[in-house]
């Protein structure tokens, strides 16, 4: 599912326009990225937690030439699934 598909599904479930859903989704994504930029975590109770993760600098290797190249420090994001999400994803078919 891509962003456009998500907007269509939201629009359908909420019985609202795709333009409104696009606005709401973009606002949510802006808030998420703003909080991560401030080095804050974002906890969605039962769904999961997004938090900033700093990847340390390390040596790498150019696979074409075999030359050692530095990989610089960079920011990334980790997501840890919440209890309710994991329960939903792992429920047994026979239950």
C-alpha cells in the first residue's frame, strides 16, 4: 500500500473527501518528523513507538573497487511495534 492507497482507504472508512484525508495525513507526517527532528520519540499507545537513532560513522567498502570508504554519521528512525499491533499480527488462524 502506498500513500495514495492509504488516503483512498481513509477516505472510504471515514466517509470524507480525499483532500481532507490528504491534509490530515500530511499534518500527521509533519508532526512525526518535527518531533523526531527535535530528538523526541513519538508513542502511539498500542501501535508502536518511533524514535531517532544515530548511526555511528564506520568504515565501508566500495564493492566495485574494493576501496575502503568512510560512511559518515547519520540520523535514522527506528520503529518498535506495540503490544496490540503485535497481538493482531500474530493472532492464530484457528482461534
